[in-house]
């Protein structure tokens, strides 16, 4: 069973993987490259799964992270894959990942201090 810190690091790793292939200033490249879209969706699913497996008490201690929205997106990406909207996916990449990174890094720092 993966530990809490491992799951949080899984989130950071998935963000790193997305950012290794995405240029936030080039939405057109994202929209024109199906393999890149699949790459991003896969790693967003990983983020959602890692969040889903975190303990409820940790999520309750950190309401600043939109855990339900993240896991909800994961469910959508996994189960409604024929209805994935590139606008929403791009918006998450462009607007939400850096904020999520900062919050998760803060949680990891708190865990390391304990």
C-alpha cells in the first residue's frame, strides 16, 4: 500500500510529466496533437487517482485543495472518454496545475515537519 507522501509525490510527478510536454503559450499545439492530448489526459487521471486514494482526514485538513473536483474530473476522464472536452482539459493545464503543485508541496512540507 502506498503511503500518503508517496501519493502526494505521485501528484507532483504527474504534473511534472504534463509540464515536460506542454507549452502553456501554445494551445494550438495541444489541440493539434492527439498523442499530446492522450498524454495529458493520462496524467490528469493519475492525479485524480492519487487524490482519490488519500485519507479523508488529510483532505479535511486541507480544504484549500479541491479534492472532489479533481477526483470528479478523473472519473469523467476515465468513464466519459468519448466526451472529453479539450477546452476544459486545457483550462486545467493552463490555470490549475501550478496552484495544485504549490498546495501539494506545502502539504508534503507539513508532513516532513511532523
